[in-house]
């Protein structure tokens, strides 16, 4: 499952399609990892995403994995940059 503030899709193929669409819809994308938190079956990352060299998005991605280490879900939450 891929779930963010705009969409929710199920399945690996659909998640890959949506991810590709996000990258294709902008001229440039830069991602800075601000911090990472992890435990046994999940990782969360605070990201600064800059689109087209001007639009800033502060995002938290939470990725969960199964016992084989395969991704089960990716959830993205939009934040604020004034912290």
C-alpha cells in the first residue's frame, strides 16, 4: 500500500506507477533526508523535498516491512517547514 495526502493505492504495481508519475510530473526533484528513525519492522524519515528548484515540501515517510524485509506499506505525511 502507498498512501499519502493525495492518493491511496494497493499493490506493488500500482505503487510503482504512482511513484513514477510523481517523478515524471516535475522537471526536477531533490530529496534531503533530515532524520531517520527505525525499529524492527519500520523506518520513518523526515524529508525535505524540493520540486522544480523552488517548491518545498516537508514530508514524513513511514515504511513498514514484513519478516522477510519486504515493504508492506509506505505512508507519507505532509508537514510544515517552520519548526
